[in-house]
């Protein structure tokens, strides 16, 4: 069979489908014949995929042979009914293949759920999968479950979701429904990006080309909107037990603190501080479960990580000092507590945009630099990221060395723009 894997970002596949759509019968037959000829010439035996590039005239060009099962092999299994892993094992055991029929039936589409921040240039992300919910009605091949840490030591692929339909449009509809039901809290993922991609009209209308995502990235990877009132209420209500434990209140055996903070004429009331982007939110919680948050918004716990807000189902999890909320198709990360402020932070800080290893440090303390000059290089999850000077200025301090393993947000260096204090004079002298 054949697959189309053109929907890519940074030359990494994101969405794959089988069979390849809008392919002329003669081109399909020629591709199959060329793949078989390559395997025969190499005397190749085993699971493998021959990859080609196809241009706008249907001319195709050999790219490479993947001498293994590929990540996207499930879409072939879904339309042929074959277990490709079984067939690979048969070859290894010297048995005959069991290929009663390989003609494709229907259409299958797979998307890759990555631990990455699509709005920040698809930077890899780390964290703990505090809450995971996979949808029904589609095939899910997942490498995580609740409580599993997501580190920078491996590829950021978390799971594959594969939908099958009688035709391509039916497969897209099923996949879109499945993505709406998918929830992963505790680590940033490309889930919102996948939802936008599967709903993207140019992709739905016809086959993708390798430049589609890059051209339409502004539409597909939009920054996260501020959390709605209901999501804030859910986060505050879920945070109350944790805050109470930290402050020593709400001891069930102590009648004076069992109901939490209390005010005359208002009963049990507490204030939870959350952060949403640059904003700090002081949210007043009334009641001791279910909690009425932000006035008339009623948040009620219904099970493990399960809540309702004004009767609408939601999921909430606390991990890494932040509340994560899944609400009406959106995922919101709301750190708990006010932002730390330091009187010593007088210079601009250069922080690690992703977890990884420092490959190189190209500057030293006191060195003048120009805007765009490469200061450091970080590597994580098969990609390198260059940390550049945000403006003309001087490096005040370097707080890392080559080989250091750093977390997201770790201070790497301190920088002072030109025009601020003595450092600007040092730049002028240079």
C-alpha cells in the first residue's frame, strides 16, 4: 500500500494518511513498482518503507528506504486489516507471510501528539502527565499514562491517534471528534495545534504538501488565550485543599479549622492566587465543597481529576506548582501563587526556553555583544536552539557551562541592553 506523510513541520511528520489521496492510478502503480524494484535489487527481506518525493506534475523522486516499521504504520494496518508486526515476526522466524488481501478498504488518518509548545516554535516541553484521558472510537498507541514524567531524554512523541472511515472525510470527522475528547494535563502538548490542523480547510479539501503547515502556521499555532472565568474557578477550587495543607488549616479533627478560613456573616471563605500569563488573579472561594468560585460560578468535584463548572464537565490536575484545566476543548496552565520578585534582578535575564543540555557557551561575563549574536546553544530532543542577544548590550554574568543539563526557565545569563549604565559605555569603547 501507500501513505501520504506530507503534513510536516521542521521536516518532522505530524499527520499521515492511507491510502495517499488524489493520486492518479498510473502514478500509484509506478510508485509501487519502483518500491518493489528497489527491494529486489537490494535483496531486502523484512518490514520496510520506500519514501519518494512527488512534485506538482506527478513526477516522483527516490528519497530513502526505512528498513523498519515506521511510526505511521498503523494507518496501513487500519485500511488493510494486516498486523504488520506479526508479518515482521513471521519473516524473522522464516515463516511464510499471511497476506490474503492487501487491497485498501476505506481511509485512515494518524496524528502525532507531541510534548511541545506549538505557539513557541514547537519547542519540546517537559513535565508530569498528571491527568490523561484517551478518546473512544479510535486507535490510540500511547507511551504515557497518568503519573509518568515526560523528560528531555527522549523524543517528544507521546501518543498516536488513528481514525478510520469509509472515506477520507469520514476519517477526518472521527479524528476531529477524538481530539476534542483527548486530555493531557501536566505537560504542554501540541493538542490545540492538532485540532486546528485537522479542521484546516486546505488540508481537508485536498492532499497536503510539505509547505502547508509553514505557510499557515499563524492560523494553526496561535498563542493560548487567557483562561475563561470557569477555568479560573475550577483551578481555584481544586487548589484549595493544597493551599490548606500548606497553611495547616482544614484539619478534620480540629473543629476550629475544619471548614477552612471563615468570616463573620459569610461562612467559609478563602482567597487563592493564580497566574494567567502576566496577570495575577486573587480568586475568592466560598464554601467547603462544592466550592462557589468567582461569584455565581459553581465548581464541583465529581471524581478523580473530574469536575463540573456550572454543570459542564471539566478536568483539573495540580502538578509542578500549577493548576492544569481542561475545559470545553481548551487546556489552561495556571501557576499557583504570586510571581517571585527579586530586587537583584536588575539586568535582563536570558532563560532556557526548553529543557535540555547546554552544547556551547560563546560569551563571557563583561563581553559586549550585538543584537542577534549567538550567545549559547542548547540541544534537546533531536534539535538545537540558539540563544541570541535580544539587543546590543553587554553580558553581565554567565550562569551555565557547556555540558550543563538545564530545565525550562533556568537562568543561563544576565544581559544589560546598551544605554543602561556602565555597560553601554563599555559597548561604545568596543
